[in-house]
């Protein structure tokens, strides 16, 4: 299912319990991949860089190694756009799905799927995070898909139950899969938010290759809601094309046909944006894709973005659609500036204590956290 043809293992983690668990599961596949033990990650990087298509090769190879940096990192926002104050749990990198617009194609050098198996270090960092007694919003879906590795590891259920046993932090699992079976029956105590990336059917069908279709994502979201999990959704990237308005209206209608708005912690919006280096990658790998040929301008962070009036137009219409069905649901932009916020919402997050405070308050309301902030 994951399409892995080769597994690299650095020798310093060969005896880690997680390594043994992953090897046992992979070796049960009908066609197990080749295993190679290496002294240094450079051997795996050389293998990927030497391939005719390094990005494709990186989606067929898995590196099991040690995270030599911190597991928890601040979201890599920029000072010119408003960031949500998210914390990233960096336990894996890259993804076997193949979204045409995926920024990770140009972000990782080389683009290689990795799982960091030194879990004892992760648990120590997590315990320290909980001990800080501050409200933290933590996500695993920044550098990989949160649930795509469920066939190989038990990390996600363990995280869910650890978050369930504390009252000051919330975990968000963001995915384009429907790998939810391991979440049933867990003592999550509403401290884990299940989140799905959504898009129009045209975008999902043409640009999100290998991902679950809309109907299955919404069915999985409804099931997780029945299991008591709070939900979130991310319309990012919104893509502009001839029938975008009608298509997004259908998706939003389908969303609220499946899910009670009162179970939604937040919904984020973001338009398609990309580092200039990604354009060449998309042109080479997906020559028929035309999403990179819209009306773009270089933003304050160096990424190519739709012209601001175009962004405001699509945001205003999507917000109107969502608020017609869910007027009290928290909506926010991922990496937008004050003028866009004011044009679309009539206020800046700074007027309400900052975007992090807006989202913290929503988490407190929905996730049974202790009131570490003023409501």
C-alpha cells in the first residue's frame, strides 16, 4: 500500500523497539522491500540523489533513523504573515502520497521518507511539554501526513492516550487518508482533534494523487465524531479555476451534510502559494498541471501568491458559504496579513489578542482543557 521498495536503517537504531515493530510488519507484506543497514544517513541520501527522479525514488524508500534535533518545533511561519503559534511534532518526514502542489517536494533535500524511531526521546520531550503547564496546540501533520504511517507504527494511538491523560495541551492529527481504525476505543478525553484537508473534487481528483476521495474522508470524519473526537478541517490550498466557486460550494455543502458544526474546533483557509523552486519541480514532474500559471506575485515571504484582491475575493466567498451553515465555527487564515484579515473578517487577530489566543480559546471550548487563558 505504501509503495516502499527499499528500507534503510542506520545502525544506531537497529535495536530500537520501533525498528523491530516496523520490520515485522513490513516483512509480512506480499512483496517485502529490500533492507539495508547503513552507518550514516548519507548513504540513503546518495541513493536518492543518484536516481533519475529523486522525488519519485524518495517516495519508494524509507529511512529509519534517529531524530538528532528536537521533536517539538515552532511552526516555521514568517514575521510578515500572521502565524497561529502551532507546535510541530516532527516524528516523520515526507509522504508516500503525491500531491502535485506539495511544498515538501522542494522543502526536503533530498526528498526521502523518514521515520524517527528513538521514541524514548520523544516521550521525554512530551513530558516536559506537559509539565510546562502552558496551553499547547501540537500537530503531527506539518512535515508528513498524520495518519499515513498507521500500517507501520503504533505511535498515533500512544500519542492520543498520552494527550488524553493531561488537561493543558491538544493534539491535532491532519490527514488526507482514512486510516482511523486504530483510533476507535482510545481514551482520548477530547484532547485529540481529527482534521482533514479538503478541496474541490476537481483539485482532489487531479492534484492529490494517492489520497482518499472526498466521500471517504467525510465518512471517516463522521465516524471519528461518533467516537467523541473533536474535528477540524483545512481548505488549503484553495485553487482558482473556471468553476471553483460552484465546486467549493458543493464541497462545503457535503461537509455539513456529514458533520455537526458544533463538533468543529476550527476551519482554516489558505490559497495556493509556493516557493519559486517548486514551479520547476511541478513543470518537470507534472507537465500537464496548469495551477502554477495563474496570476501570481512574489509575497513578503518570497513565496508566489495570488494577487491580494484575488485572494480576498475567494476568501470572502468561501467564508460566506461556511458561515451560512456554521455561523459560530472558528475560521482563520493560514499565513495571511492584516489587510486580508480586515477585508474578510472585519478585524485583525491583534484586535483579539493574537491568532494564537483565538485558537487557544476555541480549543478550551471544545477540548475540555483547563482554562489557562481568559475566555
